[in-house]
C-alpha cells in the first residue's frame, strides 16, 4: 500500500536487559547492551538524553559570590563582635551601682572624693595654683584637649573613608549627652563648693560629660586601629592620658567631684562599647583590623 510504503523503516530493537536484580536504572534514557542500537535510537528520537540536558544554556554558569555582611558573618566573627556588647552591659551595671551610691550620698563616695582631691592638691599645688578654680587654666585646657581628641578621631575615620563609622561616633556622642542630661537631675548632686569662696555652680555634677566623651572616642579609636600594633599601643597610651587629663582638669576646675569623673568614664564605656559593637557587626572584615 502507498501509505505503508511511505513510512520510514525503523529497526526493531532488542528488549532492554537488566544488569541484575536490584540494580538501578542506567544513566541513558535508552537501555540495552549494544552501543550501536542506543546511538540509532537516540538519533531517531532527535536528542541525546541527559547529555543534551546538561548542555542546556545557562546550566553551567556559576553564581556570583555575594559579599559577607554582618548578619552573614561566621560564628567566630559574631562572637568576637559580641565582646563589645558584653563590655557595654558590664559598664552599664557598674554605672547603675555607682549612681545608686551617689544618689544615696554614700560615705564611701564622700571619702573617695576627699582622697582624690587631696591627691590632686599634693601633686599639682591646688587649690592655690593657677590651674585651680573656675577661673584657672584647668577648665579651658581640659575642654581643648577633649575637642582635639574628638576631632582627631573623626578626622582619622574620614581620612580612611569610613563615613558610616564617623556617623556612628557622632550618634554615640549624642546618646551620651542625652544620658548625661537625663542623669544629672535624677541624681541631683550639687557641684563642688569652691575653695576660694567663689559662688557655687548652680548646675548638677554627676556624671562628668567631658570625661564620658573622652572615654567614648578612646574606645572607638582602639577599635578602628589594628590591635597589637605599635600604632594601637600609641593610641592606647595617648587616649588614656587624654581621659586622665580631662578628668583631672574637671576636678581641679571644681566643676566635678572625683566620683562624677568615674561615672563619666563608665558612661563613656557603656556607649562607646555599644558603638564599637555596632561597627564590628556592620563591618566584621575591617573593624579593629585597619592597617597599623
């Protein structure tokens, strides 16, 4: 018949043979032992089974690696960043304990203030020296040192193009100032009585905002400089001298008691370590690892 003669001749294939009981399917779509039969069958089907699917466009392209962010950082990096959060919490608890003692007018706080002031008098010749009192050199010198330290840290961050870190430092200073403003009327500790009979400052003295700001910038500075290098140790020494000088200047200027300076240090540690934790969580590859 004409219809039957027009049909293409297809070879009769042998039945598929299994390799054995329990054996899985062979990788090709056509099963059988004769490779010539498999090739003819695949040619008639117009494809090459799994080999054709493997060469499908776009299948072999590798995905672009995404940068690791703070949320995707390894567990070790997250744990390293969390130590700043723990330090911030410990400082906050210590600040709370000191605040309660100062508010209760504890005898231990009064003795600490008297001993610290006597030590400053013996070391620097106060209260008769040119540094002492509201009109002495201690007040402007401490303010100038603090301003220089803050500007130096912000300048370092901007020079290294770490604009986000500079914004976080500014935010930390704002939070520190807000906490200081809130604590002063709550504690209600009056300023020291001037030794020269000058009028007493009408404001409150606990905690010391100057000391808190100096401590905060020191903590951030130690985070952005590579730890253990010579530059890091220089920053630690210079920063510790800055915090000490600012704190002593506040006592000599009769603007704060010694316990107020200690409270300022704890407040600066609380906010500064929180800022350091945030910087390390956002940028785990560079925080604390800048070139020394």
